[in-house]
C-alpha cells in the first residue's frame, strides 16, 4: 500500500466490510442455532451499513463521525479463546468471533495510521477507521457482557 | 341601704385595663394557634405515597376513596392512586394516619376551609394543600407510634457452620403461632399481587393463615399456582420487594407464609383434600408438553383440570426441570417437589419420563398426535467461561455439578474450589462445594451489589464460609503435566460507566494479574436453551429474539398450535415467571381449541 490515496484507502475499507458481510452471511447459512443465526444476520446487516457509510464518505465526515463517542474497550477479546469461522457456531462463539474480527481490523487500521504518519489526511482517515472498528468491538463486547456474562 | 364597696371600686377596676395593650383576635387574618398534636386537614406527601389504600380501608366513616391524579402513573409497587378525603364525613380520628405504612399521610394544623360551594367537602391531601407538609401536626414520627408492626417474625434456620455438615434444609419453617403472628402484620393492600408474575391471591391466603385456616390458604394458593410449596421455598419473591410495610420496615414474609401453608399438606392425599380440585370431564383434545419444568407442569395441571388429555414429555428421570436438578436440596428437598408433581399426576397429568424428543420420539410425531404443543425446556446448556485451559481436568460446569449432586451421583471435588459467576447457580455451586468440605472462593467480575443472585443466598454463602472476590476477571486456567487443574489466573477490574445509564461494566486493569492455586474451577456464568430437537423447517417459522422464543400474551408463537413458556420465553428466568407462563398458555390453548371448534 505505497501509492495510497484517500479514495483507495476508503475502497480498501469498503472491501474489508464486504468481506466481513460475506463471512457472516456464509456463517448464517451454515448455522443451526437460532440465537447464533440472529446475531449473524445482525452482524451481516451491520457490516453492510458500515460499507454504505464508507461509500458515501467525504472529508466533512472527519468531524462528524463518532469523534466524541467515548470508547468502553472492555478488553474481553484480550483473554477469550480465539474462535475461528466454522460450521454451526454457538451464540457465544459467534460474538467472540465478531469481537475478535473487529479487534483485528482495528489493529490493521492502527498499523496503517502509524505507517502513514507523514500524510496528514491518511493519518486522520486511518485513525478514524481504527476508532470506528473499536466502537464496533465495543458494541459486540457490550452485547457479550449483557448476554453471555449476565451472571458474571 | 347596704354599703356597696364593689360598686364603688368597679369603675377603677375597669380603668386599670386602660394601661394594658389591646387583646384583639385578628381572625381570620391571624389564625389561632392550635394544640401541638391538633388534627386538622389531611396532608399527603404525594411522592412518598404508594397508593396502597390502607387509609381508605380503615376509615370507619367511608370518608376516603382512592383516585387517579394527573401526573401520577401507576407502576410496580405503586398503584398510582392517591387518597381523597370527604371532610363532610371525616371525624379526624387519625386512624388513617396511624396505619399509613409509608408515613406519607398526616394531619395538619390547618382547620380553615372556605368555599362558595356548600356541597364541596372533597379534599385531595397534598394537592389542595401543597404546603401542608410545613404544618404537619399529627403523624407517627417513629415506627413505634404507628399501629403497624414493622418487624418480621424471624425465620428459624440452621446456623451457618452447622449447615455445611449436611444437605439438611437450612430453613426450618414457621410454627403455627409464628405464621399467624407474621400473617397478622399484613395490611392486605394488595400491591404484591401486581408485582407477582402469576398475580397470586396473596392477601387472601395470608388472611386465611392469620385466621388459622391453612387448608383454605392452600386452596387459594392452588387456584393459580400448583407449585406453591416450591415457591414457598425458593421463589424470587418480587412480591416482597414492593410490600408496603417494607417502606419503613421489613416486608411481610410472603414466601415463608406460603411455605408454612403448603407444608401443612404433607402428602398427596392431603393436598387433594385441601384443594378439592374440580376436574372437568374429558373434552377430547390432546395437548403435548415438552419439558416437566415449572411452566410445563403448570400448563399440564390446569389443562388437565379443564378436561384436556395432557402428556408431558420429560427427558430426565424426574420432573421439575432446573428446580429439580439445579436447586440444591438444602433449599428444595426432592421429596417436596415429588409430592407436588405426584399430586398433579393424581389428577390426570401424564408424564413420560426419560423421553427425549428427537431421540425417543420425533417432534413431527408429537405434532401429529396433539392438537397443541407447549415447549418449556428451560436453559440447561451452560456457557463456557471462554478462557484458555477450560478443558483441563477439574474444570467443570456448575449445572452439571448440581445435576450430579442432586441425582446423588458420585462427584469428586477438591479442597480448593473457585466458582466463576454471581448468579444463583454460582452461589448454589459454591454452597454445595462447602458441603463437600472445600474451601470456596467465588470470582465475580462486578461488585457484590451487581450480583444477580438472591441477597439472602449471598448472605447464606458468606455465613457458610464462602469467600467472594469481586471485580476479578478469570483470564486462564493452568494445569500440571497430567492435565489436572492447578491454578487460575485472574485480573482485577475497574468498573466503567457504559455511557447509557446501565449498570457499570468491568474492564480489566492491565498488569494487575494474580494466580490462585485451586483443585477445581466451577463455571457458572449463565445458560442457554438447546433447540436442536426442533426440526429446521419448524424453527424457521418461529421468531426468536436473543435466543428466546417470541410469544404473545397467551404464550403463543407464530405457529398457532405451538406455545412456549419459562426461561425460553421470558426475560426473568425464575420459577414463578415460568409458572405464570404456563398459566397463560392454558388460556391460549383453550382459545385455540375454541377457535378450532368454530371452524
């Protein structure tokens, strides 16, 4: 990614969202657990919304996109055992998989932001994208905290 | 003519008054001060009042009625009504004030009321005199001045360290005298009825107990709850949370009173005698119920009473669901549950034990055989802790541990045990491990006040020597070369605001990690349902939300012949809510067959 422009960076992010949506759609097909199916469908739809948001991105979005929304960062993904995509995942595994995926995407954008520190616009863009992934991870971790960990 | 000295001095006596200041009563500009405990017009602290209506009930003149007011909505524990006083009937005896359980009602120094409507004597305390609180004169300042008894009759129970020596029931139960004394504290306001998911007839059966009529109390209890003894022992008792007496004192021991009454029915024959069930002749309709937990048993019982041919299919050896296999016997003895289920069987409920749907009989077969199906399978599949090392020998799940102990299967549990979780299952697991002689620590991610477990269970665990370590997050399980658990790694948490007004969430503090040597780790973070027995084609037609079946008011699913209740269809996941679901489903199933009959 040496000849990166804002447009190509956004297209890269869009591709990430498409891959994620496709992954959740395929896992939804394979799942037999209604609780997991529901989450897969929600995650797929969420990624599609993210993709659409990115496609309509313009420079003004730097200011208005979630910049003031506080991050929770419960760090659940730091210590939960990694879940790999597979057939018939449970509700719990589905949430862990999704949170870990958001964490990985966050790490990718954070790395890119670090790499493009010399370019103010790209730095801002990747920092913003990284932050958005953390917000998505927050949403999934909060859901995990409310459901799987409701008794803990 | 006699000498009249008084007549001579009288003018001078009058002149004496000339030097004194005038003594004019400036009424009505300045009102005459009242006595300290004067009983003038009523005043009501509208925010403190819970609309229990006790003031109106005790009024000997029928001077108080309860009315709706703009801006005051009813909610659990508050009827939303407020008293209105007819001053034309009031005799200012003050009984209404003496029995007000919240202390919101008082009498004031105010005695002046002017209106051009000669027929208007109706007065809404607190509304018609919003500043009456500044001139309160007659009100019980302490509980001792009230006519109510705010102290609960203590429930006798085994002492903490005595309990852990056996699985004997911890609670010993009220004697008749104790039960009557406790029942007499009740003011029959009925706020508890709304709070109870099953809307049991609580004031009625408590009144029966206070009269010494336990048999009548049992009959009343069975009117809409066939598992009254179960609830008398382990109910989550939301009724007590809203008891009006609890505003200034200890709530009526509703659960323990129910326990007292139902325990008087010592066997199936006595239950039948007390309840005197009216069983309608067979109506030819067959209903299948999957799961003999509280919801399925309740649905089965009331359907059988109404003449339905009911069969409950239970995968396990005994009925009761999680109440049989998940609640320790020191809280709910097996004999108690079996007696209640035996009574249901005696009135015609058929239960096929050891019958697993999808294995012993297919779902499609059940559908074909019955005009309606009810599913009440509960949440029996535990979530894993989800950390490294959970597969090691010695790391177990609380629901499996409880099930094996209750089924009297041999269990191996080491000296040092850690339980992960803060719900009732975790507490039960911890207290059982104590009974096996283990030193037990509960690791809980949040604070004690966040624990979903019943506070009495938490206290009981601590009394029995269970140590609770809060804001501790399990991070990994360590084992020796043979794969046997040796210790648990955990990290401390800080509580962070979720930004949405919800309960704070725990976040791991980097670097604050610890190792605790243990022999066993018992996971108890929560459970979910296993729907694998339902064919995919059927599942696709049912609406689910967060793993629960979405049902209507009468527990109907999107499929007209399929009903669901208990943990899989409500968010409260307790026995009384399951019982309420079963009861509602009976109405739904009746409606279904009535509609079929019209087709």
